[in-house]
C-alpha cells in the first residue's frame, strides 16, 4: 500500500529531481558568468596598471634622451640655446605632457660667481641667485630649463628642498630615480598645496666619469593620466599611490579617479590591486569597474537553461504520471484477477487465503472465527460425464447458492476446482451448535438439485470446520486443520460436515508413524495374507475366498487394513503392496493346487491407484503366467472410487480383465457414488453390499429395503449379489428370503491363515 503511495507520487519526485538538476546547472553557469565578469574586470585592471607603467617609462625615455644630449656634446658642455633647441625638438616629437625638463649643474663654491654671471646672460634671468641662499661647499642649481619656466638657481641638493634624496640616489645608482609626490617649488611659491607632481632625475657624468650634474623632468599626475586616455570612456574607478617604504596599516596618499563611485565606497577588498616598481619607487594601483556586475551577466543564457530544465521536468513528470496511471491500472487489473475467481466471481484462492491471515490479525485474542472448507462430492464425475462447460455452469450455481446460504458477515472464496473456503466471524452467541446448523444448512442447500442446460443435476458436498483460536492460531495451521477435517468428512461417508478436533491432530501423528512402520514391515516381510470364505447362501458351500492383508507390528501391535490401506493409498505404498498381494495369491493358489486341495476363486482387493497404473494388467498377467495359474481362480474386487477419476479407462481395463477370464466384483456397494447406471454397462460379475447395511438389516427397515432393492436390481442386470458382514442366522435367513446369492461374514468364518484355509473350507 505504501509502495503504491510512493509510486503515485513518483511524478513529483521526477519533476523535483530534474528541476533541482536545472537549478544546480543554472547556478553553476551563474557562477561561471560571475567569475567571467570578475576576470574581465581583472584584465581591465591589469591593463590600466601596465598602461600607467608604460606612461611612466615614456618619461624615463625622455630623461635618457636628455642624458644622451649631454654625452653627445663636446666636453659635455651644453649652452642654454642648445638645451632649448633640443627641448623644443623633444617636445614636438613626444606628446608627453611634461611640465618641463631641466639640467642642474654641479657648482663648487668657488665657481658660484662665474655660474651666476653665465646665468645672467640668459634672457629675463638678470636677477638670478642661488636658492635657498647660503654658503655651501657645492651646489646643484637649475641651470637650463625648457619650457623656460624654471626658477634658475634653485639648488636641488639643498636640504630645504625635496629633491636632494633622489638626486643623490641618481648619482650613486647612475639610474633614473623618481621623487615621491611633491609640490614643485614654483607651485609652492604660487601657493598650490596638492602634492601632485613628480620629477625624474638622472645623473650626468663627463668623459672622465666625473659627476657634472643631473638632468630631470617634472610632470604632474594629470599629465600622466592624460596619456592613458583609453580608459576615459570606460566606466571605471581607480586610485593609486606611491607606497615606497610605507609601513603596514599606514594609509597611502591616494590619487583618485572615483568615476561614479563615492570616495568612501572604494575599499581595497572590492578592488583589483596591482603593484609595480618604477625608478626606485613602488606604486600601488587599485581599480574597479563601475559597471553593475549583475548587468554584465548574460541572464538570457541562465534563463533559457533553467527554462529548458523546467520544460524537461514538466514533460518527464507528466510522462511519469501517465506511466504510473497506466501501471496502476494494470496493477489494479492484476489485483482484481488475482483476488477474484474468474468463473464464480467469488474471492480467489489467493485472496481468501490472505483474508484468513488478515482475520487472524483482526481477531487477535478477543474474537473468534471459523473457517469452513467445502468440497463437492464426486464433482469430477460430473465433469467427465457431462463435460467441463456443464461442470462450470454447475459450479457457478453452487457458488450462488452458497452465497445466499451464508450470513452477511461471512466471506467466501473458491480455493480449488470444486473447493470453497468460508470465513465465518463468530460473536459470543454463535456457538458450535450454530456453526453445525449453518454447515448442515449449507450442505442441504448445495445438495438440492440444479437445472443446468436442461439437465437436472445433483451434487453433494463435504464440509470441514476449524475454529480460531482453538484449532489453529495462525492461518497455515487453520488451513491444514480445516483440510484435514474436510477429508475426514469425506471418509465419514460424504455429504456431511466434520469439526476439526485435537484427536485429528493425534491421528495425523499416528498416520505418519503407521506409514513409517508399514514401509519397514514390507521391507522385512512382516505382512501376511489371510483368506475369508464367501458362502453360497443356499448350499452354505464355500464358493470363494477373499484375500485380506494382516499386519502385526512389533511397535504398533495389530494394525487393521482399514487403517493402513488408506495410508498406503495416500503414500503410494499401495503400488508395491498391491503387487505383493497379487503375487502371494498366485503363490498360494499354485501351492494349494499342487497339494490337490480344493480351490475356489480368490478375490483380490485392488485400489484405484493400482488400476490406474498403465502396466497393471501386464503385471497381473505376468504373475498368472509365472505361477501358471488358471485365470478363472482370480477375482478382482474394486470399489466405486475407481470410476471417479477415469470411468472410461476403467471400463476398458475391466473389460480386458473380464475377457481374460477373471471375475470382477464391485466392493462396498452402497457407501459411495452408488449410481446404478454403470452396473449394467461395466463387466461386473457380482456386487458386494457393504456390511453397514447388513449389520442392522433386522432393525433398520430402510437398510432392509435398500438391500432388497440392490439384490433385485443386480439380478435384473444378471449380477450375483454378495452380502458382507453376515454375523447371525436371522440375518442369513432374511438375506436368503431376499434372494441374496452369497454371504461373507463371521457367521461363516473370519479370514484364515493360509495353512488353515483348506481345513476350514472342508468343515
Ligand atoms: P473389504 O474388502 O470390504 O473386506 C471385508 C472386510 O470386512 C475385512 O476387513 C473383513 O475382515 C471384514 N469382515 C468380514 N466379515 C465380517 C463380519 O462378519 N463382521 C465384521 N465386523 N467384519 C467382517 P479387513 O480385513 O479389516 O479389511 C478392511 C478393508 O481393507 C477391506 O475391506 C479392504 O477394502 C481393505 N483391504 C484388505 N486387504 C486388502 C488388500 O490386500 N488390498 C487392498 N487394496 N485393500 C485391502
Ligand atoms: Mg473386499
Ligand atoms: Mg467390502
């Protein structure tokens, strides 16, 4: 039931599973998109930093070209005009927006007045003086500049100005050295406060490798950034700073372009950072895109992926739903077929059996119920005689009657061809007597005649009953016991019911024991054949003998054939046992005839199972030939049960037996099927009336009438009649009066040991 529930919801599971996969795939794609955007922004940041470095390098190249100018000049001496001309050319060739380029010459104290005189020759420079003033052993005053906006005479190695350190480093390292951000002296004079300028210095040495001064250029951040205008149309923010020698945690002095960002929103954690070294300084560049990263994600890709999965989920969910519906429908159908008997529409064997298990659980300790197993008597004969179609129609009618005969709370199912199982819940008032009444009512109803296909048919039934919990606390035990009770009802003469009781269980144990011991007895040759005379009622002469098995077991004592023959028949032991009996009979006949003793025909009891064997006749004839017996000495006794399974085959066999010269009697007549019709069609020589009718023939008028009727009818078919179980003279007299031909019973003698037969017959 639970699994059905899960199955019914499986379409939801399929839908959710695929939708979940879609979600995961879309999320992954989203992550990829996001990292793609981040990567692109990283590339832009790297490009910005390298552009900045390239721009700085272009200044360095200009410095290098000024140095080259000095090296190319004779005595490394350059005039103001030469410098201006060179500057002009350089600025025309390069678009670098530099502020100016200059040369500061090393002047010793004694050269100072000459230097100042030289400087005064430069136009508009008449008032030149050393700045800051003061006597120092040497000076590095600005000497030439282009454009000539420099303040001539500014001493770069003065302690008071910010150039000293980079100039000294340039001299020592002989490389280009950049100053930290600074306010140019000129700007200082003009009152500008922002440190937004840098100067690059390179030392100049003469041919004798003597330091003669430095060349430098000055540029402003704004000019530097103008060179990187490729970023101007980008929505992009950046900041950078000279972080040379900056201690950990110390905030750098940033140059900003915040784009659309507020200053406060720029934090290092959100920005791409690049660091590079240039001209002895370390610069840190941080940048970020102002674009909304989510706007850069290709949402349509994500949405189409998710939609594809959703459509797939809906389709698969729908198909699973349809599939489940179809599966459920066929499951319902199979369940119906499994639970319903096709012919009678009652519960099937499977359904009613599981109902018994259910009932056991339901009843528990507090309530009771009974199971009734009903088997139709000799139903096979109806099938054989009238065909399966009629048999089926009869079964349907029987089941209808059964249903109407049962109380409403009872459940019924067909468990075999002609077997029905009934579950009858019991309330405290419904006691054994009520069940008995119900069972009898069922038998009465079922046994009434039926009109099937214009034929009137009757069928009896036997009912076994077992009650829960007394005679079975679980379904298998109940089923086993009710089956046993039903078979007991059958052996009790059919058309009756029988309650399972503990004694039956005991009998089962006994049966197992008997079967085991019987196999042993056969192996050890412990069985005996005795012979009971059959007497002509008129002359009282012995006209036949019946061979009867006798068994004295060491453990079980004397066991009656009435007990062990049915067990032998059930277990199949009857086949070797029956063959042994036939051989023993042949041996005795041979021995007696050898001795010249009188031998009447000897009757051998043959069970249905023996006759069903295809080789029965050939083996019988085999023994007859082996011991050289005349077939007229042999008589075969069969009961009506042989006709039930295969009436046609049986008729053929009996005709063959008769044709070979053996007599055939119908044993125990009156107890079984008791249909007289076959008596005239089959080659019987005599009919043996069962002893139950003879036993009380004097007191029971019905039995007397029955015996008389059988005798008359048998005679009309030309059959001899043998009465079994004649024990008194009065019975003998009455049978004689009725015209019975032969008698068998204790009045004439019990079954005798083979050694005593001859003497007993003579008496
Ligand atoms: P059955 O063939 O009807 O044999 C007659 C039974 O009635 C025998 O019982 C016999 O001893 C008993 N009987 C005869 N006269 C009297 C009497 O006056 N009073 C009473 N109360 N009983 C009498 P038994 O020997 O116990 O055999 C019982 C059944 O066992 C036989 O019934 C027969 O069906 C079966 N049986 C015996 N021997 C064989 C055998 O060799 N093969 C087969 N297949 N069945 C056998
Ligand atoms: Mg017999
Ligand atoms: Mg008999």
